[in-house]
């Protein structure tokens, strides 16, 4: 789907846990030059200060049927793992510390 969008000169946003950190291995250079990848990571302080908002907007993108697993501890653990993987695979990541305000220059 990503390759087709690039071939057709279309824009496409793919979000979420569906993208492996080694995604680049699946694309040739003719595709890589058109792909912009950013991983959003929240600081521990941000999570602790905004956990109620994180829960409040959890269904903004997809309908999650069971939210009982989502605790501040699980979010902190998941976020720590995501940051470690982003650094291990040397991918672009944006650390959200104060405000959830993302501006990406394309």
C-alpha cells in the first residue's frame, strides 16, 4: 500500500504499532527518499502529568474495546521500550516533554 501511494504520487499516513522499527529493509532507495518516518515518544514526566488526557483520547484514532490494561505503569513501560527500540534502530523520534504539539517540516 505504501509503495502504491508513492508510485501514484499520493500522500499516506500510516500510524501505530503496525510499523516495525526495521521497516527500511523492505523498501528500495527509490521509495526511501519519499518516506518520512517519525516515532512519537513521551517523557516519563509528560506521562505522569497527562495520564488522564492520554486515557481520555485513547479512542481518538481507533475504537478500543478494553481499556482496563491501560494503567500508568503499562504506559510508562511501553514508552520506555519504544524509546529503546527507536534508539537501537536509529529512527527519527520526537520526544514529547511539555506539550503534545508536533510540527514537522516536510
